[in-house]
């Protein structure tokens, strides 16, 4: 299992960042490089507990679909999205929010497993972990820009 940890500081309230983080439209904007689009589930606005969203985007030259469900949510502090259907063996993205002196500290913890045994592990080491890290960094950059306007 691979784990990616990221921390982003955003100069607005954690409520604002929390809502922006679960906003389908903002996510779609941040994923424009992979031409990611919503094809099912919650298609715009805020996603909530037990709701699903299915994305279709181009990664590594292939169009892939990924369906996630919000499995846990503690308003303004924490939420989790987990894959229900997609190419990963498992995929869990935890989102943490803390506020200190008007600055929100947003932490991402993404844990995933690749299928295909040693071949999946090799693909992860060579390409996938870096790709997902860059994907999240771009997402967080857009979140910061949108929130700090």
C-alpha cells in the first residue's frame, strides 16, 4: 500500500476550505489537465455523506472511470472519499482541516493499492505515485486560489 501525505495552508476559515474541498465544480476545474469530467452521481456543487461521484478522465493515455463515495464526514474537520469502482485495488483519501490564527491547515492522506501484483507495484514506483502527488498538488493549488480570492 502506498501513502501520500500533503499539507496546504490557506488563508481563510476552515469552513470555506472544507466546502471548497468537496465542491465538484472546483475539483473538475483542478482536474482539467486530465480532461476529467463527472459522468454520474453528484454532478455539481457540494458532495455530502454517503453520496457518490463518478469521474472519467484521461490518465497515462487512457480514459479511466473512478467512482467514489463519501464514507465519513465530520463537518468542517474531516471527510473521507473511498473508491467503490475503478482501477485501483483500494483507494482511500482522507481530508483533515484545522484552523490556526485565521489560516486553515489542510492535510491530505491518500492510501491506495494497485492491482496486478509486482507489475502494479513497479508501475506505482515508476509512475503512479508521482502522478497522483502532482494531481493532488494541482488540486490544492486551485483550491487555495479559489478560496483566497
